[in-house]
C-alpha cells in the first residue's frame, strides 16, 4: 500500500477511535485486514452526520454540505475548504475530506461496494435536518433503513457475505441499535427539537410531548417508552441469527455488538427509561461482562442473560 493511502486510512482510523460509541467501531475483534476499511466507511458517515448535526450551521448550509458530500462520493471534486470543520472540534475528531475519500475509493474498489448504501446514509442525514417528528413506526423504521442498515450490510460485504437472509438479520440488529440510541438520547434530542418516538405510540399511551420540557418522565411517557423498548427487543431477537451466520472474528464482533446494544436496552428498562435523571452508557466494566457473554454465547439456547444495570 502506497504511503498516501496508508496515511488516509490512518486518519480514518484515528477519527473512528476518537469518537465515543456504545458499540464497537473497527475494534480489535474485527479481522485486522478489515479494520482500515470499516474505519473508512465510518469516517465518511461520521463526518456527514456531523454536517447534519452541527448546531452552528444553518439548515441550508447543512444540506448544501451533504449534497456536495454525495457528489464527491460520485467522483466530483471539491476543495477541502468547501467542507469547513467545526472550529471547536478537537483536531483528532476531524479528518480531511481528501483523506476520507482517498481511503473510501480504495475500499469501494477492493470490495466492489456500490454507491447506493452510502447515498442511503446521506438521505437519512438530510432527513435529520428537515424532519423532527415521526407519525408512525413505519416512518421511523424507514429512517433506520437508511440511517443504520446500510452500515451492517457494508460490513457483511467487506467480509465476503452477499446473502439475503443475513442481510435481513443484519438489518434487524442495526435498526435495533439505532432505536436503542434514540431512547438513550431522548433527553439530548428533545431540547434540540427532535423526537423519534412515533406519535402513534405516545398518543396511545396518553403522553404529552410538552411535558418533556420539565426534564422528567411521567407515567404516560414511561409507558410509551416501554412500548418502544419492546419493539426494539423484538428486533434484537429477530436479528440475532446474523451473529451465528458469519464465521471467524467477525462472529465475535457481531456478538459483542449485539450484547452491547442489548445491555443498554436492559439498563433503560431497569431505569424505567428515565434518561433525564441518568443516561445509561457502557464503561470499562461492561467490556468485561460483554466479553464474558460473547465467550459463553449459545447458538440455539440464547446468550447468557446480562440484564443487571
């Protein structure tokens, strides 16, 4: 690998490692040969997501940056100054676009990755700029189809899997992970004007969104969030087979990811979804528990239950 390409992958890897995530990103459980490529995909998506979420930019500017990001994906060239980073962001959390697209172009060529999943991601990020409420589960799941599911499918493609059943299982897990993150971040998203809980769910529970301004859960909101948690847990169960449908180190990566997401959901449930009091997150001790659960994973009987907070 030429030095400029090595530098591009190294920059993507640094970006991936510098961001806090609930779930592994190009971790050491991934086969070493795949980690740079996962990092390149992550850097593309993370940077685009930052464009969509940057509070210092007007919506029109965010959409322009995302449009240009998509055109650059399709081969159009833009100078890096077209993509100004947030001045308050630490240097290790910024990766120059030239390096991202150098690494990503190499990854796409090596693994024959089509542009569609990347454009799906961008369409979800654009939706975040203009859409703040969701009427139905159908609309929330459609968002997840574009915001989360492409990442799982891309990891499968990197690993050589092109199987419809694995794709469906991966989609279920990725959607469950995305939903878990929504419920975990309710107290963060609401002040920003975003609510991913479907209106049909909070209305059925008799919940009032305006009461979230008080910064505390009501019994109605707890009931609505429990419904959301049940739907999310069904998706984790539906997608569990992808953890056993792959081989090698990827199998352990997916098991750890599944267990990490499930553990956050367990903590949300144990706390009655009161994320205004405390936002559950994974720490060092959780890594040990998840490693234990990964090692004792049972293919048919189900994993070791890790339902403690």
